[in-house]
C-alpha cells in the first residue's frame, strides 16, 4: 500500500486564504470587465467566506449541542 504524502502547513488556513484572496483581487483589477474578472472576484469572495467559516468552526465559543 502506498503511503500518503503529508505536508505540514507553516501558515494557518486563515492567513493562506486571505493572501490567496488578495492575490486574486489584484489580478482582477488588471482585467477588463468580463467573465474572467467575475470568476476571479467570485473565487476571492469564496476564499473570504471559507476564512470566516474556519474562524467560526475553530472559535473557543463554539460548543457541541447538549
């Protein structure tokens, strides 16, 4: 059986998603209005949403139902 390759992340997910969204937005600014620009902006919004979800899931206030 082949072993999985595992990579230890040096940056937290929140930081990686934020930098990804920033890079995508910078690329989108350079593009003319159109489908490609809309797609990049959509991906940036999804990265922001994922960052907020990760923050919510890992918050200390989140408790399992009783």
